[in-house]
C-alpha cells in the first residue's frame, strides 16, 4: 500500500491528491494508470482491500468490512477525490461524506453478481467510468467510457521465432499455438469453450493445434507469449474491455474472440482477426486466422487505447470532479503521511 511518485512533466501545472481504493493494488493495468497519472502531477495513495487474493480466489465479504475503518481514517487526510476501483468498493468509498468519489467499473462488476451493488452505488458517485459502450448502456448515459490503456513500450511486436524461444515453445513440433491468457479456474473466462473450440480445429486441420494456457507469469513476460502465439482466443461469458485483446493488438498477434465488451470496436479493421457469436463462427475464424499464418495490423488500432491517451482522459475526469487545475500542496501532505499507508 505504498505511495508511488514519478517526475512531473515540466509543462504540467495540475497537482492534486487522490486516494485510490482497490481490490488489487498490484494489478498491472492499475499500476500503469497510476504511474501515468503521477507523471501528470497527480499524487496517488492507495488502500487495498484486506486479505490475500490470487487468480483463483476472491476476497470474502469480511475482508471488505474490515477495510472500511482504515479507509475512513485515511480519507480524512485532505484528498481532492477518492477513486474507487470495482463495484464492491463503491459503498465503502461513499461511506465517507467529505471527498468526491470517482467510481471505475471493470466489467464483471456490471454483468455478474456484483452488478446490483454497482448499479445502486453509481448514482451517488460524482463520476462513473466504464470500459465500454455496452457497460454504459447498463449503468446509464452519465458514465464516461475510458478503457484501460495498454503500454505500447512494453507490448510491441517482436520476431515470433525469438519469442517462441524465450517462452520455450520452440520444441521442434510443427504445430499452431493458440494462447488462452487466463486461469482455467476463472469461470467468467469460459475455458471449457476455448478447449472445445481448439479441439475441433485441431481435428479439422492437418497441422496440430495446441491450446496454450498461460497465467500467473510476470506481466513483463506476457509480451513474449503474445508474440510467440499464432493467435489469441477469447471465449469469455462477459467482459468490459479485455486487456489481453488490447495487449495482443499492440503485439500484432491475431485475435479470435466472442462478441463481448468492446471487442468488436477494438478489432474493427484489424486483419487477420475475427469476432464470433457462435462456436461455428469461432471455429471458422480460428481456422482462417491460423491458415493465413500472418501477423495482424493490430498495433495501429492499439494506439487508440494507449496508456497516454487513456490517462489524459482520466485526468479530465479528475479535473472536472475536483474542480481544480492548480497546485495544492500535495507534496507537503505526502511528506506528512510518510510515504506509506499502514
């Protein structure tokens, strides 16, 4: 729960203090956003929900409840706004009455069991950020659509042979490698469907097709898997703006995906890639992409959701909610807090 600092761009005049509450402060998309905002003069402190969590385990209601007192204490320290990430954090953010609240919804907190909490909380927040137009239709027209950004410096095209060597896929077998970048235990990602699609495609093609399930690796290693794969397969029941698709685009990795979240928008004009609404379309799309054997033109599309562009848009939300674009003495208060939240 450490504060992070970064040099302020010489041209930046905005300085404000933001308190973030999140279920996972180490999530790569969140740390990238925080770093980009701090480069723009925003001082960010973070409270993370108590308890341990991993790809296969969610926090319990008790973890959220026992985080509330700590959040309320920290919120008294004169922040310009409180940014709640994920719908379950919204009620605790709203429990303090002094600080404006920005709520970011991720996708599963709109379409899944958490949806009712998100929908009930949203009208009481000063601003609501969603990942896609699909989510805005559910939550309401007052939302701002800002997908999570992708770091184009980290995710960039590399020679496929070199990437395959790095990830250990250069085993001499003449096979297509299809990437599924999630834990099979995450039900919303629908691993059984991915497995079923790849099995059918493997039976229809002369060349073997392997489903490569990759998760729990260091985020800096993910670009190697994107560049090593012949295609990324997304079969999720629901999504907001799936980061894996945007990261694949940035690496020019072809994508075959179901029509969820903003996938159709992100893949518009990207070839070879396919958006499907049925198993048959997924099979045909994956066969077409694999047999073409080409990298995509996705990187150009990924520029629309670069971390710099999305951070600038989030900064606009902050300015509107906080009502300020001038220096606030954030460095002094940061020093008083000692750089850490306990």
